[in-house]
C-alpha cells in the first residue's frame, strides 16, 4: 500500500539518508550545483573507473560529443521545474575514457530546496556488451545468409547449365522436386510441367517394378547406383544414376541420365556433320513443320542475342526472323513449291530490339513428319544497281540530301517520295525472289498498278517474264 504522505516523509530525511536512498537507485551519483558543475561524486558499484577528476568540472564537459545535447536537455528541463518535481526519463550518456566509452544511464532529481541536484547513474557496460554481441551475431548471421544465397545461386546456375538431364526427387513419393532444362528436352515436356510428377510415369511402364526396387535399395543402402531405363514413348535407353542425400530431415535423390543407343553404348563421338554445323560461322536453325525451332547452332544464338541454345529452342522462328505474317510465309510457300530457297533477303529481330539485314537459304525434308532447315548470314544494306530511269532520280539518301540548296523543298520531297517508293518495290522483289505476283500482294497493289510503277521508275525491263504475274 503506498504512503499517503510520501513527499512529507522524503522531505524530513537528512542529507546522508537522502544520499543513501539515491545511491540505492543507481551505481553513481553526481552532485550538481545550479550551473551544472560537479561538486561531489559518490560510487556504490564495484569495477567503476576512477572518476574523481570530474569534481569541479562541468558535467557536460565530461561526456562524449554525441552525448552533450542529452546532458544539456536534462539540465534545461530540470531547471524549468520546481523542487521535488517528477524526475526526467533515463538517458544514456557516454563518458570518454582510456579504455573506450563508459556508458551510463542518467536521471536528474532534486533533493529539495537548498540542496544540490543529483544525477543518478546506472552502469550499463554489461548491457552495452550484450548489445554489441547481439549486433555481431546478427551481422554474422547476415553474412552466413548471404553466403548461402550465393551458394544457392551458383548451384542453380550449374544445375541449369549442365547438358546431362538432372532431376531432384523425393525418395518417399518419387515425385520430381526440381528439373533442369535438359530434362525437359529428354522427356519432351513443356517448361515447368515436370515438378510434382511421378518419376515412374516419365519412364517405360515395363520397367516400373525394377525402378521402384532400385530406388528402394539405393535409399536403404545410401550408396549411389545405376540402372538402364527407357523414357516413355521412346526407343532409346537411358543410363540412370540415383545419388541419395538428406535435406530437412527428408531423403532425396539426384537423378542423372546419360543417353545411350540401343546397344547400350554411350555416344562418345559427335557426328562430323553436327560438329561442323555447330562451329560454322553462318547461323543454322532447324524447325519442325510448324516453324518451331528444334535446334540451332551457336552462330544463330549470337545472331539473335540469345542467352543460350535452350532459350531459343521451342520458340517460333518468326519471333526472330522476318516481318510478322509475311516473310516466313512466303519462304515456306517457295520451299514447299520448289523444295528449296536461296538468298531471300529479310531482317532478324534480336532480343534487344536491334534489327539487322540477313540472307536466308532454306530446304525442306519430309522425314519424321517434315522439317525445315535454314542457313542464315548477315548482309549490309544495299540498293541494287538498276538501269537508269527516264529521269535521273537520286539513288540513295546521301544523293538526296545533296539536292538541298540546289532544288526547292517541294521538288526534294517529290524526289524523296519516288526514292522511297522505288526502294520499297525493290525490297518487295528481293523478298519474293522476283516473284511479282507476291510482290504486288505484300505491297497492297494491283498487278496493273505494279506494272505502271515499274515502268515509271525505269524498272520496266524487269517485267519480261509476264507469265509470273499472270500465273
């Protein structure tokens, strides 16, 4: 039960008793006069350094620079109050010393009228050391977490870059947890579709019992072992090696596959044709009947600024080559009609939106449902050397700009319009390999209108094979 007359009881205490009460509340007591000068010091805690030299100095001069505003605030707030007022809150003050800062928590109290003010302090060096250890532990955990993330990133990069198909599966459920890009190619699966699938469902059902028995034995012994399996809907045999490991108190497997031929012999030598195509300077790409990329050499990946060969496989060829809905369709029609196509001019779209002029030659094969093969090389933009027109029109942008100052702007604009129109007709003829019916179609012109423009631009000598327009 609280004292009813607490202030009266405290007010009757002698100075020695009041000082004892003050020291019971803290480890150090500083007697301060009205100017904030330390007139006396009393210490009750053990292990405190010798601070007798503070007597006669201003309290604010004994603290570190960052603590001076705190001392000034405590003295100012207390000077504005009356005797026996409510003490200010605890404030941490650092005193500089030969062994580092001495942290003290202070509160300023008044012992009554005519008595000095007291700054009661508590030594918090142990608390500061504990906070420092906590901070060091936190920084150490953050460094370990950063190393863990970096290790995980390196593992993910290595996991994705390996040419061998790799699966991480749960040893209990045999379900796929992780799969690298090579695994999707092996099992002909859509990206992201392998996780949570049962490993047994990815392989030939006839070998299901042998697979389950093999994984069970490997899980029991903890030793890696190999077995021959076959992917579903495939005639090829696969050497499968299961490597057990433990993660989060669970048993897991890393499954590694190595493709082999029907005799069980691993392919040690790449065919010379494949090796030549892979290292040839011109880009080469193989597509299926729907123009989706099946494989591409390194030159094609560099041409489209791709990240890797896996990043372009499965993508429509039209994503990288030609104007949408025009160029590839014309190429396909010409290849289907003649069996091949040579030096068709078009453009390539890189991932960074840079366009570059290219020449494409293609061929079609009917094996395995039909495939298209394209050889691609870059060319510089150029205008064909054509017979002179009836009037001497500019042949390039540089020649057009030379007309400035020699002709009125109205005439220059008309000349530039003619130049652009002629270049578009030339480009259309180049895209279609001089097939004028297709050129008129992509230009949005009638055949008669194309005849007229060819004649007007001095290209009339190119229409000798009228059967192509009428065919």
